[in-house]
């Protein structure tokens, strides 16, 4: 995989990435709906979370607003510039780091949750990447993976569960079909898989 090409692609999208309501998560009903979902899939406070492939930081900032200790990581420096600006505007403390989600430069067992939104399907070897993500999680921790399957693009929930099976002691799938989350009705498969990592 050409990391420079990946970085350049996301750098180019940084200025317009938040234009969709579900990406920008600006104040309003979409943001409220996402906050409700996050409260459902994340463990109680205090919890340390890393958002891998955090993009412009909208989800990381929202999680921090809910009281979580959050680190965001992305390969794109332009995305991270926007993420840091969002954190300042929201007056929350989020640490943003530049790094590759395929092999994040993080110490083992340092987070309670690895959070990823529309990241797994973009990785060249999801199984290898998720094994690395699982090592970052403390005993009893979880992976919270939000994905979309549109036609033949992306991962279906059953595919993601199959990849996670060797890593997880238990899993649940949370459907995310509500128009409230996206600002419009959706017909494709949108979901979160919450996987408790094997100790």
C-alpha cells in the first residue's frame, strides 16, 4: 500500500469532508442521535478511547464531550488540522496523533476502547489490522466498529463478524438505519459491531 497516496487522498478531502450532516456532526438532531448511539455502545466512565482513522475529529470530539478520555489518530495531517480546530471550538481536550490505522504506533493494552468509523473496509488487510487494534485494548476492553455496506462497497456486518471471530469473546451488532443519524433516509446496511476482545 502506498501510504503517501493514501495520505494525499485524505488531505485533498479534508476541506469538504464535514459537509454531510453525519460527518460534520454539527449541533442539531443528527449530533444528538449520534450521542445517543455512543452512550449505548461505549462502556461507562472513566474510559480511555482511541479513535483510529478519526478524520476531521467530529466523532472524537463528540465522545470527549460525553466525558471520555479520547485520542484521535489519522494518517492525514490536513484532517488532523481540522480535528484540532474542532476540539478547540468545542473546548474539549482531545489528543490528536498522526499515524497509520493499519499499524497504529500505540503501546499494547493502553486503551479501553478502539473506535473506528468507516475505516475497516478501507484497510488492505482488515484481519491483520484488527489483530493489532485488539492488542492496543486492555483486558476486558472492546472494539467499536461503525461500518457501511453500499452495494458491493464496504463490509457487511456478517463479514466483519467473521473477521473478528478469532479476536472476540463476544459480539453484538447494533443496526444504525435511523434517518436521524444520517440526516436522510438510508437503504444500505449501516451498523456498529461491538466486540469484546479476548483476554
